[in-house]
C-alpha cells in the first residue's frame, strides 16, 4: 500500500474501508495508533507477556466495535480509550491499584530517593560537587516516573510525550478535565520534589 | 524578601504556557529568584520527561492482530447470503411457473382443510428453522466479543 496515501487518508474513509471488508485498511489503523496504545499499556501494565496479550485484545476489540464508532472524537482517541479501559480491567482483575492514596507525598519521595542513592552508589548522596551525567539523570527520572501510580504515569506520558491536550486525555481516561489537570499538577509536583536534590546538585 | 510566592500549580502553568498567566504572576516571576529557581527545575523536569525513551512493542503487533482477523472479504463474500437467497427464490419462481398446471390440479384435488393442514406446518417449520439459524449466528458473533 502507498504509505503517503495512507498518511493522508482521513479517519472516516479508513474506517469505512474496514467496515466494507478491507482488512488491510485495519493494518493502517494499527500502525497509526499503536504508539499511543504502547504508551498506555507500558505505563499501566508491568508484565511483558500480559502487555502482549492486552495489546492484541485491544485491536480485536477495536475491530469488533468499529461499527459503533461515531466519529465524535479522533479515531486515535477512541482507540486510546479502549486501550485504557482494557488496562484498567487488567489492573482490576489483578487487584492492583490505579491511583494510590495521597500518602504518596512529596516528602516521602525525598527520603526514598536518598536511600536509593546510598544503596546504589555509596557516597553519591554526600558529594554535592559530583555532577550527574544527563544519562544518569534520565535513568533516575525514569525510576521516579515508574514509582508513580499507573494512572499518574499514564497521564504524564499522554501529556508530555504524546502531546495530547487535557480534553483529549479526559476523553481517553473518561475522567473530568479538572481531575486530569489536578492529577497532572500533583504528579509533576511529586516528580519535582523527588528530583530536587539532583537538580540542585547541578548548576541551574 | 518577597512574600506571596507563586504556588506550584501557578509555576507549572507559567512554565507550560506563560501567555495564560496573570500580569501579577508574570511580574512576580521577573523579580523573584525563589520562584525562578522552581520554574527552572520544572523546565528541566519537563525536558527530562520529554527526552525519555518512548515505549514501543518489541513484536510485530499488526502482524499478530491481522492473523486473528477474518480473511479479507471481497464483494462476493460480503453479499454471499443475499446471492444465495436470491438464487433460491429464483428456483422457486421458475419451478412454480413450469409446474403451474400440476400445482393447480393438486390444489383443486385437495379439500381446503387438507391443503391448510399441509401449508401451515410447512410454513411453521420454515419460520422455526430460520429463527434457529439467526440465533446460532448471534451466538457465534457474541463469542467473538470479549470483555
Ligand atoms: Zn516568588
């Protein structure tokens, strides 16, 4: 299939082609949306094999429900919503928590970060002059993002990595826009507080 | 010493989109070192998040999904049921046309009661079979819907 043509193809004709039995058009839908689906599933589901199963189920579900898609949102947003719901169902089945209580406070974060340091790299916490490399900082940030609750991680990723607006994220997660905003503010504040010692270590 | 520092939310908003900030907050940011340090930390944090490696599946998701989908349908497959129904109807019409004299003779040789006794069970059986087929079809479609 001509790739340039695929990119230009709007949601509606693409969906109609699938509904008329052209399953190849469905492949284009997968290719267009799997980045977003990956972001959601990676943040919500830790187990590698489960991720694979869920990702496949998401698209089989998309295929089955495509008839019911009414183009009220972007196709990718709708697919993201199905991915999010599938991941939430998975967490529920595994009895895992979507959002932890606010006991996950910023101060608690600082303490554990320090312990992480002394455990991983002996004297690092005491050496203020020891400037961290970009790579090390990125690694620490990754660890800190992973420590957030599945929902917070997902919100941060959708906003900062997928460049989605608050309203699009609200559609995917089916949360009120105000809640999305306030969760995001909290998640960012938590991250900043946990990483503050690192950022202070380097000249600002 | 400056009081009334911006809240974390206000500083985040300033970093994300300064054009949405109030004039008071913008003026404060110009003069307050404390809030500027915080803003710089947020800036670094956001840049750090955006620089994180993107999650990606290490398998060919499209290929896996496509394997599980029904094969590509063409127009013939899509309308197969209709073609079949049309063909059966045509057979009945043509058959009825050629056998019209025999059917007429049959109809007149039977009393109306016997004729109805044959016609009603036949129609009932057809309706029952049709309904049963439809139900089996619905069940199969449902089995494909998980979650
Ligand atoms: Zn201030």
